[in-house]
C-alpha cells in the first residue's frame, strides 16, 4: 500500500527528526523496562511484558508510538504533537518529519531483531546437539511439521484463508523460543535434566528450522504465489547459506581471531563482529532470503571462535539497547481493536486466534510422545517445554505485517497466540515437572507463592 | 537548501532501505577500522584515521558513502548502484531509497555523537578540577578566548567572511580534545605529572566551555543573526542547564542507583542510563540548545553514581559501534575537491585553512604562559598539550555544514585545521616534554622508531 506524499528533504528538519527519534526511544525504553519488570514480578518472561507495554503505548491505546502504514497521520501521534508544540511546524513539515522519524524507528527495530538473532546464534551451540542426539532432532522436526500442517490446513479449510497468509500463519506456529524455554527451565532448575537437554537441543534445531521456514515463507510472500521451483531454490539456498556459512565458518573463525588479535584500537572485537554480522545480514537480504538468517548464521559461526566469551559480554549491552525497540514496536503496531467482539467483523479474528492457540498447544504437546529409546522420560514436560513461541513468532508477525501478507485479524491472532503460549508455558511446565524430579530446594521454595 | 522530491513511502521498500543501511554500515566499519589501525601504526590518534578513511570512502574519492544534501543523486552513490543491481529498482524507488537510507545513516551518526558526548561526560570528572585548581581554569579560559577572538576577527578583517560563519569558525578553534590529549599524555607517561594534570583539567573545562560555545553559536546560526538578548538567553540557559543538571544530579544519582538496584531484568543499567541520556539530549534540543549538550550533562551526572564503573564498561561497546559512524560520515561529507589549487576559486579556501591552523596553534600555545604560581613548570608542554582539537572541532564542522552556515571552503578549512592540529600534537608534545621529565623506560623505548 504505497502512500505517495510530497516529502521535502530539508537538512533543517534533521534536528527535529532527531528530537522525534530521541523522544520515541525514551517512550520505548520506559515502556519496555516497566513491562519487563511487571512481567518478571508475576514470574512471566520479561519479553512478554515488553510486548504488552508496546501494545499500551501503541495504536491500541496511548497512541504515543504509531506508524504511517496503519493509515494514521502525524496528528494521531503523541510524539508529533509534542514536537509540534515545541517547534511550531508547518503541516507539510509535520508530515515529512512523522514519516522520517517513523522510518528511522522502523530501521532501528530491524537492526534490533538482526542483533537479537545474532545473539541467539551466539547462544546456540552446534555441539550441544550431538549430546542430546537424535531425540532432539525428532522432537524439533515433529514440532515444526505438525503445527505448520495443522495450522495451514485448518485455516484454509475452516476459515477459507488464502494460501499465502495461511502458510505464513502456519509457519508462525513452528518456532519454539529458545530464549524463553531455556530461561524457564533454568528457573525451574531443570536445565541439566534429560528432559531439559532434549528441550533445549530441540529448541536450537527448531530455531534453525523456524528461520528457514520464515525465509521460505517470507520470500513466497514477496513473489505472491507458491512457485515450486522457487520453494526448492529457497530451501536449497537457505540450507546452503546456513550450512555453507557454518562450514566456511571454521576458516572464518581463525581469520576473525587473527583479525581481532592484530587490531590495537578500540572496538577491536565489536567492529569486526558486527561488520561480519551486518555483511551476512545484507547477504541474506541480497540472495532474497532474510537479513535475520544471515545474522543468525554469523552468530553460529562466531560462537565457535576463541573470543566467544568476550564477544558475548560485548554484544549484551548492544542487544539490551536495540532489541527492546523491536519488541515494543511489534506490540505498538498490533491494533487490538480488531479483537473487540462488539464489532461483527472481528468475530472471525477471535475465532482464528482461538484455533491458532489450540493448534499451537496440541501441535507441540504431541512431540513428547515421539521420543523413543529413553525409558521413564517425562513426555508431558518435553511437550509443554516446546510450547512458548516468543521472539521468532513475533518476527513472523512483524515481517508478515510489514510486507502486507497478513491482514490485521490474522496478525493480531498470531500475536495473541504468541502471548498466550508464552504466558501458559511457565505455570504448565512447573505442573508437568511436578513430583517427577526434585526441585532445587532454595531457588524453588523462594519462588513458590 | 530544501530539495522537494516526490517520495513514496512504501513498506515494500523497507527491506531495501535496510539493505542499504547494512551495506553502508559495513563500508563505514571497514573504513573506520582500517583508518584507525593505520593511524595507530604511525602513532597518530585512531580517530584521525577514521576521519581520513571517511574522506576516502566519501564524496572526495570513492563515492561509496554520499549524501543528497551535496546535490548528489542516487546514481552518484556506490551503495545505491549495488542495490540497483540486486533489486532491479524503478528510478523513483531508487531516489526514495537513497533519501531514506541517507537519512537513517545521518540519524545514526547523530546518535553516535550523542553517545560520544555521553561517554566524554562519563569520563570527565568534576573533582579532578579541584586538585589542579585555578591553573586549569585560567588555561582553559585563555585557550578558548584567544583562538575564538583571533579567529573570528581575523576571518572578518582579512577574509571579509560574514559575521555568523566567522563566529562559527572561531568557535571551532576553541575546544581541546580531552580524548586525544589524555590518550597522548598517557602514551608519553605524563598523565600524572603536574603539566599533565593541568592539561587534563583544562581540557575538561575546555570541553564544557566548547559545548556552551557550540550551543550558543549553533543557535545563533539557526536564528540567522547575532541577537544580544538571545546570546544572553543561551549563555544563561546553557549554564543553567549544565549547572542545574549537575546540582539536581546529586538527587538523580541516588534515584538512578535505586532504580538500577530495583530492576531485575536484562539491561537494568543500560536502559535507565540511555533513557536518561536520550531524554536529556531531547531536552537540550527542546530548549533550543543542542542534543549533545544534554548527553554530556547526563554523562557528568551519572559519572558520580555508584554504578559508574559498571556503566563505563557497558557504554564502551555501544560507543564503539555508533561513534565511528559519526567520524566516518563527517569525513565522507567533506569535499576535499574545493582545496584543489588548480581551481582559482579554491585558493581563498587554502589561505583560510593556513590562517586557521596558525591561529589554532598560537592561540593554544600562549596558554602555557598564563600559568602562575607554579615555579619550574614546563609552559611549552602545557601549550602544546592544548593544541589537538579532535572530536568537538569535528562536531562544529558537522553541525555547521548540516545547518548550512559554513560554506564548503570554510568547512573543509576547519576539518584540515582539526586534522593538522591533531597530527602535529603527538610529535610536538614529545619534543616539548623532551629531557625535562624522565620518560617511562619500557613503554617509551618500545615506541621510539
């Protein structure tokens, strides 16, 4: 939906655009921290709080962070109202500045998700897979296939959704959040249990599969139709890109370590690492996959390098600063108004959300029963552990919405699905582990209310 | 110089804008690191190398990083040529994408300089001033007043420059670079000497004075004339803003520490610190001063907090990632073509550059001779130590150019002045200290060629 506008590129407006960006960032940071802390207090993952806080400051409620794609104008933006008060702007300047600052915030959010997936890549560990072995692979594949097929088919059959949005929504059901899952497991003291190992291993593979699925689906969305040759090209190129970068990664790792050791000025680790991550992200985009796939591959590669621990520490504050922009803006873009059941048109959206949640839960629960050769394993715990969708599900919603593939009810349904699966997983996981494993006395008892 | 253009805000273009931003960042990082390392190898400050590397990738040479303000179109941009090859864009889309990605890079550069001055604020230390006492204050004030008056008057009298550009260029001669000066001093093992203490103390005050001068001058540039009431308003508001934030800082410090201790989620230090820094930067802009003044004040305030050391470590990688964007783009915007003596119009520019360099050196050298009450002090070393201009001088050039106050010859003259004073200071400082103080044996001998 291109909106043609007479935009004036005026260097004098740059300080005002900067003001708008600074004020938006202040609002985003306040919302993200408040949301994260409230969620943490209620024992939910902080990322969930950031998302909900985004909904509150966004188009659904306070109208502080809004974007022109939604058909909103500058007068709908709280930030622009403040800038207007301070600077006495002409109506034309207001429109241009609103467009510009929204675009800058959008790109910052994109850089945020690129850095998030770079960090997830750094946290993922290929060697961990070998230990949990074939079990994790089976759980991951079933946990991707079942929700994807059931979700896509269900949407097309029961809701008469068009193929591409149905595939996109089905794909959004696939990826388990490694961040949320591993955090919840460690809070329960189950990270080192057999179940915990399988869940984390499967979540790692799931992440890779989910990103390949995302790349495939997002590219399909771009071409507008399901083109088998294109699907094969994408699967091959995504696999080749990931495997190729991991295989070449062995060589690059040594180069990277050598470069880092040669450099004597500030940023000797950060700059080479992000040059690589941004170049891989650019490459992912350039071969018509996704920038985040490149960033994830870059993270996997550098995870093997000698400077890995140092790099982890340096990436953290950068991620802390940029990643919340992504989560808050995803929430801010979601118009929960479409879920108001008083409006007849919205009822379909609510039904879809209910269906997606059902598929999301059942599609992952079944994975526990495909585990074989491990007697006495807690199958329920594994299934429940795979439920939270988190970051990657939101990436689907964000990209689907930005590319215009998802209509509002479907986008919001996905976000509601992500929120609910993430909400439900921590208490469910606690119940699933129940008496079968000794809880770590001190940590656990202090958390029981 | 507003350039009206029919811009199309098209969500489908966002991935391509992102590609452009990612590729620009890769070029900027490669240039900055190569430049910094080469400079370091020749024993010059790394920042100088980043600037020169910017000149090489910018409008003067490779045309990789160029900006539309210079009257260049998308076809002049190396990055856009690559994007065009990959994506088969329409001419209208090319123009829009070029504008958008240039604007994002410009805002990222602005965020870079905001973070740089936040970091300089964190590094500055109000208590240090008390130790070096009145000497540092006198050196700083003379070192600001003499180059400012001599530079402004000289430009108006000898070169018939208009009042506002002359004041701007004079102002660019004032601020000593605390980063470069203190780094050079520590390399010479002179940071703890009496001369070193006075230089660093004076450079700290100089930084504050320079930023007040910049705020005053930049605001003058906005209104277009020298309005005495406005000057007084600005001096009062800049002083009140800085002193007010420092005084209120005592209270805010405790609040900040309390907030940091309360927060339990990731980014518990980074997010509150940058929320404060960005809010202060916004406030600096909002009261019609400069964003960097707010960021510097925020740094001074948080410098006093209990979490200061931790914060320093967390800000470093963020600064390493964003600050080079500022230096490289400053270099990239500078069109050294105007200094080609074969073009008759350019000869005035070269004469101006020579004059500015002369004033820049002599105006700071004299400061050594105003020191009183310290018998046997090395006056030459103090004077030479104040010579490097570095960051703040470049900030003047960048803001002057962006706001259209400085014409190209004057802008380039300032950049040449900054480059040369920074180039000359390290060898001169070594000569000035000469035999008067024992050099630190190991470090020094390994550096002598």
